[in-house]
């Protein structure tokens, strides 16, 4: 069976979406199991503690992952829209997608800069904690 070239973007999109849906469902199922084991109050308490324990570096890393996924989607859309060319408005969609790519690239650059700064800050804090431990031991 020969696969048409126009099916390739669909196949890639379905594979990527399936991967992320699998990861999300796995996490949701673990949450439901923990909810039943712990009970409502203990589950909510641990959930709040977990949200409070997220460091700025971890949050920035998650945002970076989201921006990269959005950028991939916009780029695939910018490539696929001219191939399918819906008469009458495909060029407006293309302009919107290209504008979205430009904005997302700038967001990505800013977020990478922020992530690097936070990583340096974490390294400095780690060094200070090690130094503090050594001073207490002496």
C-alpha cells in the first residue's frame, strides 16, 4: 500500500498528539488512584504542597516545553495550509500562522534566557548551601 504524501503531516500529528495524550492520561490515572487511596482532605493537602514546592526553574522548564510544542504546531500548520489551500482564505490563515511563529520564537528566546538565569541562580544557591554546611561542620 502506497501512502499519499498528503497523509504524512496527518500521521505525524496523530503520533505526536497520541504521545502527549498518553502521558496526560497516565498522570490522570495515577492521580485518581492516589485520590482514592488518600481521601479528599489528604489528597488536596498534598496537591497544594506539591504546587507550592514547584521552583521557578521547574515552572520555567514546563513553560519552555509548552512553547516548543506550540512552535512545532505552528510550523507544521504553516507548512500544511499552503498544501491544502482552502480557496478564499488560506492566505489569511498563513499570515496568522507566520505571525504566531514569529511571536512564539520571541517567547522562546525570552524563556530560554530566563531559564538560564534561574539555573545560574540555583547553582549559586547550591554553592552557598554547601559552603554554609562546611562552615557549620568546622
